[in-house]
C-alpha cells in the first residue's frame, strides 16, 4: 500500500501544492495555514526520501531523490521564514523559486534520459515551463501579475511531468 502511495501520490500532491501556493499569493490562505503546510510538507518529504531511498539509486530516479532532498532543505527555509525574524520575503522567494528550478532541472534531465521521443518532448517542455516559471516569478517584484503567471507556468509544467510519470511508469 505504501509503495503504491509513493508511486501515485505525487500526481495529486504536485498540482495541489502549486494551487495552494497560488491561493496563498492571492491572499486566500492565512499565514498560519501556510506555515502548517510547510511543516507537513517537510515531514512528507523526509518520509518520502527515507522510504524511497533504496528504490531511487539509479538513473533518473536518483535525480528525483535529489529533488526531494534539496526540496526538503528549500521547504525548511520556507518554514523558517514564518518562525524567525529577518528577511522573510527573501526566504519565501527562495523557497518558491527553488521549487520551480530544482524540479525544472530534473524534468529537463529526465527528458534527455528517456528514449521515447514523445516522453522526451513532454519532459523537456515541462522542465522548460517550470524554469520559465522561475524567471517570470522573479519579475514579480516589478510586475506583480508575473508572480501568478510564474506559478501557473510551474504548475502546468510540473503537473504534466508528474502525471506522465505516474501514468506511464
């Protein structure tokens, strides 16, 4: 049961997480709720990494293990941004951009590693959308609508990649 959940759960969690982040940017989610979500995500990432470590030692799965490990650290930065005084906006930006860039790179890597032309194109496009989302998101300091556009690009790219992986593998 846990193996099946580890294999299919990300197909729901990835789009749900990005939708939640977008809702938070729109002011639809309380700050305390975002903090709780960070804590839950940190625990889930740690559990996923520990439970999946043995299965993710080769090929593209190793790259995705690194996404989980680096994502754990990035999520800790986000958690800390709600608990400590200091440059909280910068820490939150690092968290969002980290979650756009790290999976974006892994999607592009996956695209280069797979042999099927259709899958290669899908993963490369998904990675490109996620990386473009990071660039557009960073433009949000000048043009606030860019924040939402960047989040949407990342959501679409990462959701396409994870859903393909869940369905095909």
